[in-house]
């Protein structure tokens, strides 16, 4: 099923700048709309001894990616 979403030219330009080269707009919107709880659930699933520190690493990487996204968004708005 396909749905059309109307956005302004400014928003479309901003989304195009955030979109990865190999990513569709559907994939972009899915990536941007993920809930932090999704990441926390994934990070919390690493409870085997061999996964020690992996959950913390996933959480830290998620925070870094959020900061990077915020910075890129702010730059694109200027």
C-alpha cells in the first residue's frame, strides 16, 4: 500500500539532505521515526557474558547518531 504525504519544498530539501545514497524515502522516514525504546530494547537484549559492554556501546552509538542528526538538521535549516 502506498500513501502520499504532502510536504513543503523546504522540508523535502531537508529530507533529501538527510537521505543516504542507497536509501529510499520510505527507509529514511522509517529510520528517522524509530522510537528510542527500540534501541533500548535492542541494547538490553545483550545479556550473555560474551556480549559484555555491547549494550552500553549500542546506547552510546545511538546517542552519538542522534546528536549528529540534530547538528545536520540545524545546519540544513540555516
